[in-house]
């Protein structure tokens, strides 16, 4: 699992480094099935011509990595991960304008991606200067649960609070229709700062982590 996460993180960082052309390339590959040079050509057409690194040999190799990534995660999850990376280094206003301008996104997806940029919703771990020490410790405990995988921020609203930390951070849980356990952390304004889920075989590990959080941080 850690190897898989590391591999995905590296792909996301490479795509994010391309900026808008990287987003276009991913969308083109996901919606058309094109790969390699054909995908780059189609992406360039949408961008209106040459776009720096998108025409490079390095990007040609990246298309194979994108194909592998899209076989493992959904398009929206991959795009969300890319914006999670980009929001750390690029002006949020610029990213919001970019999302709004892209015709490849539907309205609902645009709204969710904007939340990713502004609040970090959907990011594996959203730790900033304003994140409290208790919240950081809770995130660290949850991240060490075997099988912990990033949860989508759209499920945050379905979760129910089970405890509140000393700093006001709320811990919420949710079980989906197939019985998969999810856990979320929300700040004082009920904005998601962390979300994850585990498979059935790791549910006991998640419960142990929640017991530890309740004991040490409430």
C-alpha cells in the first residue's frame, strides 16, 4: 500500500508540474482513450497550440504513467489529487479561474474542485499553518492504520460526529452501502481537513485508532 501511494504521489507531482496543460492531458486521455503522441496532439489542439513542456519527450513517457493511474483511480480522484498538489504552490485565485474556464468539467465537478482548492477538501492530508497540534496528531494516528486510503470529500456530508477533540476538531465516521468504514476530521467551521477509509479486514485497526484518539486527544 505504501509503495502504491508513493508511486501515485510521484505521478501526481509530475502532472501537477505541467500546470494547466497537465490537467488537459489527463482529461483528454480519460475521455478519448488516446495515449502517447496522439493524446499530446489532442491536448495541444484544446490548448490552442504549443504549450511549453507538453510537447517534450518527457511528457510522452508521462502518458503511460497517466494510463496506469487512470486504471487504478477514477478521473475525478486523479484530478483532485493534482489540484491538491498545485494548491500548495500556485495562487488559489488563479486555480479557481482555471477550473471555472474549463469546459471539460461539469458544474458539480467544478464545485467540488473549487472546494479542493479553497479548503483542501479531498486531499489525503490537509495540514497547514492553521492546523492545530491535536488535529495533526489525530491525522498521524489515522495515517498509520493499515490499509488507510484517501476518502472523497463528497462523502464528508454523509458522515456523523462521534467525538470532538480538545481543540474543537470534530471526528466523524460513515459506513457506505457495502459496509466500508470511513473517517473524517472537520475543523470548527465544519470544513473537512482529513478523510480516509479502510477495507473490511482493517476495520478493527481503525476502531483501535479511534479509541486512542478519544483517550489521548479529547
